[in-house]
């Protein structure tokens, strides 16, 4: 599976020719300037982990341009509906749905979820994504939580996408513990460097993983990796 990284926690995977985009935050991201054009990002599906602006800033514009189906919490579904977006599949923590090209299960994330206008965004969520091309876990913004120990009951994972930037989420050490809990060898790191609060030492982060026999992949903004 090829994973494209658009900066911060925004990435996409291509399954059955469909572009599945997560947490679009591109136009406000200084690190994406000149590397990613939001007007050229393809999407057939958009998955939103929670309502914070650094996860949904470009969602409406991309959905309007592409007609992509948005998968998100009930409360974000209601908020998007007020902005004229209608191709949305609402879900909530614990639920799963088969979208044909892939199946999604929504799992617990320990975080918060307000929307940019101050309205309530429902529960933040992580996603398990199952497909013929492989299975992966995107935790969304979260603390390390014992709920992650449940994930191997539901999924044999090829890789996980985890935040590593600290301050608002797990740091790299907690992400390593999360990788143990969900039983993956390979982690794609996200939610780092974008703001002053979450700048990290890349070499030290990669070493933390390699010393534990695991692999941390840090993809350049606008780049891609095979996972
Ligand atoms: Ni957040
Ligand atoms: Mn965030």
C-alpha cells in the first residue's frame, strides 16, 4: 500500500483505485507551502478523526471539489450538513461499516473534539481500516491508552499511523508503547513539527524505535512511502 503524506496528520492511501484521505489540514500548514496544492489533492473518501481545525481545515473545500464521501462522528456530520455538505456517513466510537472498497471500525481516542465555531464535535476517534490490500490503524490525536490493547482482537495490522509530537498527543515513547499494544512493527509518525509546541528531533525519534526493534517512518511533506 502506498501512503502519501500531506503534512501534519493529513495522509492518504490508495485502495482499489480509491483515494482515502485522512484529516485534511493543508492550506494553513506552513510546512506544506510549495509542496502540496490543496486544489490537486485527490479524494474519494475523507475520514475525520475529530473536529479540531488542524484536522478538518480543508475538508469542506476538498469535499466540494471532489464529491468525496466523508466519514466522521455524528456531531461533525451535523456541522458539515449546515455547510451544505451531504455526502457523509456518520459513525461513532465502537461502530464499523463496510464501504465496499474497505471496512472501517471506529475506536477510542483519548483527546477532545470541538469544532472551529465552538460547537461540540462528539467523541474523538481512531480508525481501523480493513482491506484486501492490508489493514492499518490510524489513532487520530490521542494519549497512550489501555484501550489500544483491544485492537489486536479486531485487527491483524500491517502498520499504524500514530502522533508523535507530544504536548497535544502521545510523544515518541508513548507511540512506541502503543505500537507494542497494537502489535505492529512499522509506524508512520504524524502530528509533529507543524507548530512550535510539537517540534521533534527526527534522528532521536527514529533511534527510539530502532532500539526497540521497530521502525518509525517519517515521510517528507508531499512525499510518499510504501507500507
Ligand atoms: Ni486535536
Ligand atoms: Mn491535532
